[in-house]
């Protein structure tokens, strides 16, 4: 049984006088204990909303509706009352955010922010909490942790701030970590360090990790299973190797083709996916990607495409997928 | 590239150290940074100097005054010596001359400074405390409390709106009329008038903070809403309130003087207070206009000092102007 099993998760934002937005529209995926699962897609595909919904962090107000189920070790996270959900957050599931500077309180020293979690969930206090906090900082690779504890977020470099946030997230040894674009706000060398750190933490502690990113390079290096999201639905899901060797969905192919390549000739242009995320067909009227798709056929419009399973567990949501045997076609 | 795990760790450590070096300039907190910027602003310096002098005069001045501010006996000698009529002007012995009851004007100005400062500060503190309580509760409720929170917020803010819709001097006069004249009345009246400003300001700035990433990050770690409001949102929302408190001190001093002038303050003129001195000087404007000018100038300069410092603090603490 998987650690987290998300079934038909949907999130809609309704506002009077405006069309209801289906930010997440029936996303299903599962995460096994110790597994690294990637959620990939461009801006607006519903990655972050998915993670916020799982954490119960979407604003509680009229107009925000969450549906489906998210079974975490026997309890449905989406049905949990706010009080119990608060106990789960930080203790069983923790999250790492995109922008480490704005995710840390600017007027509170790092040490207090790290100990806060320990006090809240592990009932530690005073010296014990401070000592543990220093050990946590040390574990995530921050040198001279006792001094750093007294410092404010703006005194740390970007990479170190992200390390501090990671330390806070892993403070209670959660069983599931959700990393929402954890490297986007960092420069490339620091990105590599942070990914290395996350990998190490996952390997050492057996924590499961949901890696949310738009960067296929990141998932290629880390994830065991990859879910590609488009317009609020999973369009392709596969083990890492299968996905990179035998991608089937035109959107996945387009994503991979648009990555800059080291072996590309000088002056060779990148291959973008045409159109923009706004050119979306509602899923109820066919494939949402159809308006941007080169392999579009008559069958794409009319009714929503279903997930096509294969015997390897590789699934894709497309009526006219790339054939399996010719991955070179992807480079067109 | 394959490295042994140990060497890899070493390499990472070294990288982390390298990235730590360039931001190692000794860090400063928000307030230290603001102080540094204040020191570079000439308006702030002027304001600070004025206030330092004012506070020194108010605190130690009354122990050093050349004459008792209540002594009316010295006047006989003064009238004879100066030959300037019944309210003699400045002399070597009485630097600002006598007031209409024959008391030393300079001593009264100095002792009056203490009264003015005390009443101004207490009034501002009253306004600040009530305002921060109302604004803090409303801001936290609106920012984090869901549907019930928004209700609490609406109720509190409508009360504040009602206070805000009354002209401040009228409100002060009504409070004073309700409680009877006296210094306490004046302090409460002026304090109550400044409540809405503090409440609105703090609530607005807390709501703005409630959507910030670090608040979401804190709640993603399971931190309780009450704790988030007090230890994360509140400290980030206080800067504008502190600036407002400095500016309110200026208006409080003016309003205190105004209420005393209107006769709502301490009616006993034995305790000198600038507003009261101003009122007392009124009948003698034709003979000795200086008697009105001294307290007026005192009020203006102190208010100016607080305003200059307050404005400079606002600039120093404004993150948008930060370089």
C-alpha cells in the first residue's frame, strides 16, 4: 500500500461574476514510502495548488473547493479537520518552498524559527531545542551552526537560507516531504548542492519526497516516478527510465525537446511548444493540449481522453501518442 | 564524475563555506539598519536634537529653575526695579519677565515643559495600547481566522469607524465634558482620539503580512495560528505603528494645549502647562504679547521636533526606500 494515494484531487476557485477556474482537475498519483515522485509541468498546470491542497494550506473561504481524496497512511488528508491537520503538518508531512528569502520571517533570527518546530511538535524546550537546532543546521550543511542560529535571514546566502528551510522541514523526521520548486530561486551551482542535499536526506532517512518542478533536468536526476501535469490533470506517468526512453504524450515530448542541449550546434534555436498555457480546451470538451498539439486528430476533440495503461505501468492520456519504438522522433 | 561519499561531502562543505564568505559583512538587524539611515538624515538630526533638549529640560529643568514657578512675591521688587509697569519684561534676573500674576515666566516655561511632555506621552500611550489591542485582534482575526475571524474584524472595525467619523477635537471635548476638567481627562481624551489611527494602521499592516510566504511556511510546519499572529505577523507589522506613535506625540502635544486652552485641562494655574499659559496670556495680548508667544513657540518647536523625527523614521523604516 502506498504512503500517499491521491485520487481524483480537484481544486476549483469560483468568484462571482467570473468563470470558475479548475486549477486541479482530477489529479491522481501515489507515493510509496521512501520514493521520490516528480510532479512536472509549466506554470499554471496546478502543481503548486496540488501541494497546497494536500497540506490543507489553501485559504479557507467561500469559492475555494477541494474534492477527491488523499489517503495518507489510512487517513484522508482532505477530510481532516483543521486542528488535526495542523498536527500533521510539520510532523508527518513538511514542505519546502520556492523562495527561501520570503519564506523565512525577516525579523526573527533563524534559531528561533528552527526551534519553533521542535517546540511545537517534539515538545522540546530551551537548551535542548537549541542544541537540536544546531545539529539540524549542521546536518543540512550549514557551517558554524551555533553562530548562524543567532543570525537573521538576510545575513545568510540564498543557498544557506534554503538549507535552513530544509532543516526546519526535516526537523521532525516527516514521512513525506513536499518540495515546491525548491531550486528555482537559486543560481545553478547552488541548485546542484541543494538537490544533492535533498537526495542525501531522502536516502538517509527514508523520507518520501514529492518534487514539484518545471525543470525536467531536476526530475531526471532525482525522481523514481514522474507525473507530467497539464491543465490540472496528469497526462503521462512513468518510471523515470521509461519516461525518458519512451515518452508517448506529445506534451512530454515537447517539454523535453524544449530543453537546451549541450550538443546542439551553434546558433541552433530552441524548440518551443507553440502557443501558451492559456490556449486550453476544457477537459470536458476533449484534450486540453489539443490546441497546441502537432499530432492533433479529429478524435482529440469531443470527449476527454482517458489514461491508457501499458503493461509496464507507464500511462499516458492521449489518443494519438508517439509510437513506442521511435524515441528519436522527439527531436523533430 | 564519481567521488567517494566522504570526499563528496568534503567538497560540498567547502562550497558552502565559499558561498558563506561574500555575505559575511557583519550583519545588522532591521532596527540597526534604520538607525544607521536615521543618522544620515539631517531632518532626523534636527528633530533628535530638539527632542533631546526638550526632554532634558522637562526632566532635569524643574530642579534647576532660578525661581519658584508659584512664587508671586518677587513681583514687588521687579516692578520697582524695572519701572516697566505692572508686568515687567525680561531682565537679568528674570530672563523672560513675569507673567500676569507676577510669577517668573522662564521657570514656568521650564516646569510647563515637563507637564506637556508627560501628558503627551501618557496620552499617546493610551491611544497606542488600545489601538494596538483592537487593531491586533482585528488584524489577526481577519488574516487568519476564517469566517468567524472576519466577523470579529468587521465588528471591531465598525466601532473604530464610528470613532473615526467624529471630529477629533469634538470627541476630545465630549470625553472631557463627560469626565470633568482635569489633566487626566485631557490625557484620556487625546488618547482616545488617536485610537482609530493605531488600530487601522496595525490591522492593515497585519493583513498585508498574513499573505506573505513566511506565514504560509510557518503554517506548513504546523505552527498554531495564535503563535503565528504573535511571533511572526505582529513583529513585522509594528514599524509603521511606531512611526505613527512618534507623529502622534506631536499632535497629542498640540491637542493637549488646545484642550487646556479651552479650559478642559487642570484649572489650577499653579501647575504650569503651556496650553493653560497661552489661555492665561490672552487678556494681556495688548500689553505683553510675549507671554502668549513663549508657550506658543514652545509648543510649535516640540511638535516640529517630533514630526521631523517621525517622518525621518518613516523613511528609514520603509522597505521600499531601502537601498
